[in-house]
C-alpha cells in the first residue's frame, strides 16, 4: 500500500507567464487549466507506476476549482475549494501519507525566477523564514514535514527547483520553465508531461526515511508588505511585531502557529 499526497498550483506549470492566464473569468484560462490537469494526471501516472494505490490531490490555485476531475485516475481523490484550515495548499495531509508531491509551483515573492513570482497573495513584497525567502513550496512542504510526510517531487520554474533541492536533499524536480523578467523560456508541454511522469515515478522508488527533513527549532518570519497601511493593520495580529513602516516580524517555536498567522495576515 502506498498513499500519496499531491498539491497543485498553476503559476508554475509549463506554459503560464501572465496573470490573466491563471484567472478563471479570463478568456484563455481554460487552456492553462487543462495543462494544469494534464501535469497532475502525469504525476498520478508516475505514482501509480511506482506502486501508489491511493492518491489525494489538493487543487491549490485561486478558486481551488481548476482541475478536471474526469481526467484523473480511479484511485485519486480531489480536494476542491478552501476549508479555511491553516494547512491551506496541503489541506488534508496527515501522517497516513507516505510522501508528498508538488506540481506547478513557482518562485517566491521577491525572487525573479518566474514572471508570476509571489507568495500567497500580491500583498507581500517578500516573506522570509529564518532569513531565507519563503515560497509557497517552502511554507507547505514544511507543513507536510509537520506531519512527518517527506516531500519527494516538485515541478515548477528553474529557480524554485534549485532552491527546493537545497531544502529537501532527496527531492526529484522537473524544471518546466525559466523566468527572464516578464518572459519565460518554456519547454514543450509534451516534454514536460513526459518528464513529470518519469520523475514522479523515480521519486517514489526511494527510501522515504532518507527523504524526511527536520524542521527548525524556531521560526522567525519577516513579512514586508507593499502597502504600509496594510502592514499597520496586520501589526495587531497576536504576537506580531512592527519593525518598519512596511515590515513585521512574527516568531514562534510552533510551525502550526506560523501557518495560522499566514492564513489570517496574508
């Protein structure tokens, strides 16, 4: 028995470079929602080839209603919508899962690896955890680690994949594009699906115990907001400390409290 958790975003899939390609009400959105679905399905195929017999997928982009469930394998379950749980993009993960995989993720706010770089919303100029820029992959692969679930696979832009391998030494990655300002060099979608399928399978044919990471003993979270007015408002969150017109600090030894803060402040 092998049970796998997949979290999927859209700004890091093979072809997206514009915000309107990722917004459900825009005319070209369906093209990119279809590609997001294909990349998730490719990861599922690789997982099944490696022996997975249960796959839970969290649709983790915007409305959380982007993935076409009719294109998923029979052993998959899809979590649509947002429950409000602090686990957010990995809502539903727990210690019954053998491994976690992240599809279509993107570079962090403050990083230039993707034309659509951001962290959670458009509000922060950057977020740092213990002095390092924090992407959504950082935040939620740490959430998986809270449950003892190793993160073994990531697809997204080149910069994020490079940084992800530093965090997770046994991580298998597929770099589907490389950001250059407001442009990106994208590999062909045919190739990306092939690579996702192959590397997802490889990532699950390893010793998961070696892929597990230990979380830091303490978390120092620095958030620099674009608007000083919003920073002032969020400075009243319990435990928050204002250190500049746009910058707040939150410290905790409990990562769940970090996730709770992120859910309310961003």
